[in-house]
C-alpha cells in the first residue's frame, strides 16, 4: 500500500489549507505515531520517493522535529531517508504524508514574490526551507553532521514565492527586539539577519531583490544593519545592490548586536576594500554590468546565513515517544556575543534527525 498526499494530486497543498492550529497538528501526529508503534497501521504502507524507491512507514523511520527553537512543544513528524537517516523526505500534515517539495508548493496565485510569514502553514514552509533544504540538502558543510537552528516562533520573515513554489526567504531582527535569550539588550536598528535562495534559483538577482525589499520596508530608518559576519556571497549581493542604488550606501552597516556605533562597519567601504579580491577570484566580474536592477543581475549567488566560528553546541535527536523531560536533554547553553561588557547566554533547542548528537555552529548574535 502506497501512502500519498491526496491533496497534491488534486492541486492543493498544506500551506493553502492548514488551519492555524499547531496543537491540533501535534495531537494528530502523536496519535498517528502511536498507531505506528502499536502496529495498527498496515504493515505494507510505504511512501514513494521521487526516485521510485519505497520507504516503509514504521516507528523506526520517523522522528519528531521542533518547529521553533523557543517552543519545543510544537513538533513536526518527519519521515527519514533509509539511505541517509539525517535527511527528511516527507512531513506528516493533515493526516497525510507530504514530500518536502510539495510542502513548499502553493496553489494560491496570490502567493507570488515576497510574502510576510504569518500563518502556521507558512511557518512550516519556513522551517522546511531553513532546516531541511538549507540546513542539510543545499549547503556546503565542512562537517557533514551539522544542521541549522530553527527560527523562533515569532521570527520576522518573508518567503519568496515563485511560480507556485517557495524558493527562498529572509529574516529580520526588528529595532527594539531582544538581541537574544538571557540578555536585556535590544537591537538599535532593523537588521537583515538571514537570507537564502534555493540553488536552482540562484544567479537571477533574487538576493539583491530581497535586500532591496528590506531597505524599502524600512525606508524611514536612517540606518539599517546586516548581521555580522557577512559572507562572501552576501558581499557580492551588497555590491550589486549598492552600485545600482548609491543612495543606500550611507544606510547599510555590518553590525554586531545591539548595533551601537562602535559595533557598526560601513558595508559600502568593506565592499570597496574587498573589490580587488572579488575581481581576482572571478576574472569576468570586471566586465559585468552592475548598474542594472537587482532582478536582472546574472552572477548573484545565494547569500547564505553566516555562522559564528567560536560558539558551538550539541544537537540532540528527538525520537518520537520521549517525554517532555527527555527532550530537555537536547538543550545546550552556548555562550553568546559580549553585550555591554557582559556575556549573553543563549539557549537553543535544535533537532537531530538520526537520534544522535552532532556539533553545530551557531551565530552568537541570534
């Protein structure tokens, strides 16, 4: 028996029909998992991968993943690839298994371009893009066992929709919001925090378009930040944007939290200082027309969220059926950035997909 998401065949997807009821979703997933453990589900039930391979639906092949790092009680039931037990292939939503690609799709024509994340379904899409697609499938990892932390439950984010699919996102730290757990310091300016574009949609100006949207969203602010450290790919995005929009050169700063003047560096100045290295590393770059609108830029790479190099934590897998107290074992405290002469502590809840523990870099400013 093959398990499929009937809605996908009918042209509807979770983000279009899922109610804003995380507790109901959690209860349904727990009930389904209980049936798996008790053997109440058909033993021949399987999920079909795009490769044609069948993944047997059994208690041993699923895990619960925290949807938000600050609300571990809200979890998604996911199906793992039997050949790579750290890779998610499907998510249990509304009584059906949905492939990760179908979870990222929409049948609503109004979802086009950058759309603010508001609904529970959109939070799930953000999680899939951030933790599963970026965190595992489309990221160059020095350590093959590293994952990216889920966002917080109230993370300010926009998803980039294109031709019926979510292809990227960016998140923002709002002016006045707390810099992190365990600190009373607040951001002194809006900050462009993380940004991601799926691999097959890169080099099409989408990173530049998201940076432009961020600047236009906060058009009344005198200063805007980009989270430190800025990656080489993000510097290229900034260069293209600031060459096309010179009026923004005085507003963009690379910032460490909370963003006081002593914690800011001019993005435009740093772009200028890095220019010789960019030209030497990419010989054709000097001839590129960078004065055009960001959406027409041909050489833009994905601006991936940079990771802090010093802070590390262990990520513990959360197997279904554990009690709430058991899940607390996966929480590790990590040292944060130094704010106002004091070290800020950050507690991050993250997910492992194979029931083990792995090292994970985290940005100290989040």
